[in-house]
C-alpha cells in the first residue's frame, strides 16, 4: 500500500489530502494464446500489405521483448515485409537479433538460417555472416 500525505496551509486551518493506491492483483481469466495462434498473429501482422517502416520496427521490437526466439515462419514474414519496404538494413538487423536471442543455444541460429535459406535467396538478403558483420 502506498500512501502519501500532502500538507497544505490555508489562512485558517491546515488540511491533509490523503491519496492511497491499494494493491490489486490482476489475474487473467481469459483463454491463453497457443503457440500456433501466437505465430499466426505475428505472421498476419507482418503480412499486412500496407505495413509501414514504423509498424515493422514496432513489431520487431515487441517480438524482441518476448522471452523466445521467433519461429522461422514469423521471421520469413518479417523479412518479406522488409523487402516490400526496400529496407535491407532492417532485414539484416532482424537476422542479427535472432542470433542474439538464441544466446548460448548455438544450434538455434543455424536451424533458423537453414529454414530461411530459400526466402533469403528469393529476396536477395545476405546473412550477417555473409556480410562479414560477425567479425566486428
């Protein structure tokens, strides 16, 4: 419980203003999103034909905030959005973020690249390793 008291002096009497913030527990009583629904939601988000650069970055930043490495189909949709926007830098940055999110699990990033290889070839996107960015 957080309480704050403010003392104000008037010409006659001081008065106290009391405001309290009471603790509340917010439990979700709704249904929990399945992995498939989560993936479908993000694929749909990145597949919007009118997505702009801000929405692309917002989506990627939100995904990065989750405690997970996005599935290759989500990354595929994000890379295709980058291509529609002619944003090569964001496409490479997405791949860098995936590698970073994989952390110590060294088998995840090669798997993701293997799954994305046809898309990368189709869209003409180079991996950070192909660009020499992993040497920096």
